[in-house]
C-alpha cells in the first residue's frame, strides 16, 4: 500500500511555499518579526503539505480511487502549479537559521541527522506501540478484513496520508535548507530512492509489513553505495542505474523460491 504512491508532491509544493514566503517577506524585517516570518513560512509549508495529504487521503479512502493514480494526479497537479507560478526558476537566499537546518551541526552531529531521529523515533513508536499503528499494519495486510472487524479504515487512511505528507514537509524543509534554494524539479530525483529504500528496508510492497529500523538501515546502505561511487568518480547516472537494478533484484528475490505474489 505504502509503496504504490508517489511521495514527491508534498515536498515539492510545501518547499516552494516556504521559499516564496522567506524570500518575499524576510528582507527588511528585524527582531521578532524576522524570526516570526521564518516560523510562519515553515508553518505555511506544513499546512500546504497537510492539505495535499488530506486531498490524497480523501480521494483514496472515501472515493475509492487507486492510490497510485490519486498520488500521480496530485503530483502532476502540484508540479504544474509549481512550474507555472515560479516559471521554472530557482528560489534562493534564505536566512541563516533556515540554512542551519540543512548544514549546521550540534556537538559535531549534523542537525539534519537530528531531525531524522526526531521523526523516525516517534513514527517507530506509533507503529509498534499504539492502536493506530496496529490498524495501519492491519489495513496494509488486508483492508477488507480490517473493515469487517469494525475498524474505520477510511479514517485511518486519511490520517495516514496526512501524516505521510507532513513528514514529506519535513523533508522539504531539510532539502531547501541544504541547498539554500528551491525549485520545482528538486524532488524528482528522490522518487526512486524512497521506493528503493522502502523495499530494501523490508517494507512489503503489498502492505502490512515493515519496520522503521529496516528503512533506516537501507538508507545507510544506499548512502554508503553513493559515497563509494563518488570516491570512484563514477557518473551519478550510473549510480541511479545500479539503484534501479538493486530495486528489481530485491523485489524479485522473494519470488525465486516459488512464493506467489499476494
């Protein structure tokens, strides 16, 4: 269930929202207003991300549209709006506190890594130690049986898509802070990586199984591979090709022993 969606639309539109507000209202402000505009810009970005998740969740859960079609539609819609409003230009030049999120360190630890931990730990606890997390796994395993057992699957799916979009909004903040710029095309390069990391980390493409710890381990492995290729001075396109091969191999391994797809 989770792997059959396109996750790039929330970070795309929320990142550009934050970038637009920062570059249009920060210049000339001072003191409390200077800090307040930054907070409001990030809040506005998260509001837009939540709206995208709300639309996805409603269309999928309440209208019965296929997740891959619904999220593909919102991704295309958001990309069209982003390119149309920005004319494809790069928005850059953010305040130092924003840039610190993607490039600063705290006691030698990258702040972006701290943000990752602050997101991963609560999500792991939610999935493994709360009734909502149990319902998420149940829906992924068998949505119809879960609905017949008395769970309001539509409400759970709606909340899940909103939560997913908010986490994508966090990624947007880190990304624009890291690059000190935002563009309508920035999120596209991470579409394959998100799917690959999920599958490599043990998330079942058909839903119901997967752990945050496995996902984090997969991200570490992919980063090591990427760093090794950079040291070998290999093309980034070759890296993408190998990642695609890894995705095919990981998806095919469970079926080599004769296991039929669900």
